[in-house]
């Protein structure tokens, strides 16, 4: 046996470098037998069988790195960490894309507001000049017709612009740009913490819910899908997802237990901080939110009146322009009515779109939406029975203070307002100082 091994070592036999099946062992065995037969004729049959067996065992036991890599690639380990990270990267890229789209659209619709404002006013004022010059001009018919056409065009343009409210559209897209940037920052900050943070507490599902809520709150297309510009009821804007009803119900059932457990001050929470947060939520609901809702209703009423008055005045002026030159007595009043109606229409249009009344209404909705979101965040944390599942109390207090434009120490004055004995009429101060 030893002589056979020495003969194989000195021979020029070359074995295959790679093999992925049992056919490799058979090849090696046949090559070994040929090598043995060509170099030695004195080897016995028993020695050959022992050599074949030894070579077969060595070949089967040798590890093939290529085959091992292929085999391991087909095995699922059940670790979803890398997949969750890739999903979050996709969400971040989608958010960045939405930021660019909403930013471009906001600039476009702001340009609409300025261009349509100046164009409509130019039409109305040019028609006023023609209507004023028509009675004394030799080309009465041409000036009268031109004034009527320009005033009718101004009336149609005003009605269309008042329907879509470009200044309000631009404000919607500006707010959407800010919120999408916020979502992108949150996702990328979580990814920067590592795969463990990215796959913790269903962050991907939460991010997807925020994406869908933002798409519904701030649609990209103008028609269809545009938000109602003159709603029957004024409601705060909502751009965050609804909480799971089952979770909210379960949390409400254990709310009393959460209050008792908070005395120990776990995770930065204490009874004093909870009372402070309840007081802030109450003040936001009773004082700040109602103040902006009332102001928003007044702005909406003004905007609705201006939206009706502008086209009506322009249409009246266009009708009056058709009577210019119809008689000695009727010439003066028709010309004067056309000039007055066109000038008033231009003035109303300037107040509505130059003053961007629609944007002011949308701003009121967004501010009330911010206050409503702070209330929901406070309720979600206080409804959570497990203190370790809440956001850190001190960190949450700091976030609320920054959103309201206050320092954390200023929030402690609202602790007494959480008491049921404190009446709503006794609340004098606003919670927010930023708006």
C-alpha cells in the first residue's frame, strides 16, 4: 500500500479542480486506477481496492467552496432584517421623490396665482378704458364690442381661478413638501442607527402608513382629486395615520392602571408630567384649536363672498357694455356702469388673490391640524399602559415644548388645567406661542 501511494505522488496525475456532484468521485477513482495501472504492475488487487476506497472517501469529504456557496444561497434563515432595511431605503427614496414633485408643483401654482391675477386685472382695466372712450369715439361699435368681449373673458377667468384658488393650492403643496421632508429625515435617521433600529417596533409599517396618509392629505393631481376649496364645515387638516382601533380600545381599558404605574416615574414619566400633558391637550382643544377654527371660518366666508362678487361684477359690466351707444340717454349710464363694474371686479380680484385669502384659510387648517396632532400624540402616550412602550417622558416633553414655541419649564403652568374642577371659561392663555 505504501508503495502505491509513493508511486501516485511521483506520477503526473492531475485531478479535476472543481466538482459539484458524486460524478467527481467516480472520475477521481477511475483516474487513480489508470495511474496505478500505468506506473506499477506489481500492485495487488487488494491494494487497488483499498486505494479506490480511500480516494473515494477523501473526495466526498473534501469541501467545495463554490458548491457550498450555491447551496447556502438557497437556504432561508428567516432573518428579515436586510429586507426591512431595503424596504425603508425604498420609502426614503419615495419620500425624496415626493419632495421634489411637491416643490415643483408649489412653484408652478404660485406662478399661476401671480400670472392669472395680473392677466385678469389687465383684461378688466383695458375693458374699462374702452368702455369710457367708446361714447365719444367715432369707432363706437368696435370699442363697445371689444369692451364687452374683454369683460366677459375676465368674468370667465375669474370664475375659473376662484374655483381652484391657486394661492391655496400653492400652500397645500408647500406644506406637503415640508411633511415629506420630515418623513424622509425620520426614515434616514432610523437607518443610520443600524438594522436593529430599522426592524424594531414595526417601523416600516408605520412609515408606510405615513406615506399613504400624506398622499391622501395632499394629492398631486389638480383634477380630479383636488381638495375642496369651499367646504361646508371647517375641519383641521390631517396628514398622519389613524391609530389602530383595537390597540386604542385595549389601551383605554388599561388606562387607570397606567396612571397608577406612572407614580414610580418609569421611562421618564411621572404623575406630574402626565397631568401636565393632559392640561396642555385640554388647552389646545379648548383655546388654540377653536381660535384658529373660528378665524378659518371667517376667512372662508370672506373668500366665498369675494369669489362670487368678482365674476358677478365683471359679468354685469359686460352686459352694460352692450348698451353703450344705444341712445342719447342710455349712453352715459351704460358706459359708466361698464367702467364701474370692471374697476370693482379688478379690485375684488386683487383683494382675493393678491391678498391670497385662500392661502390664509389653508394656513388656518394646517395650524389647527398641528394642534390636533399634538393632542393625538399626547393621548397615544397616555393611553399606553406599558410605560416602557411609551416615548421617553422627558424627550416627549421637550418635543411638545418645541412644537408650541415654549420651553419645557413653561409647560408646567398647564398642570392645574388638567383638573376637572378647572372650567374651560377660566382658561386665559394659549398653549402655543409659535403661531
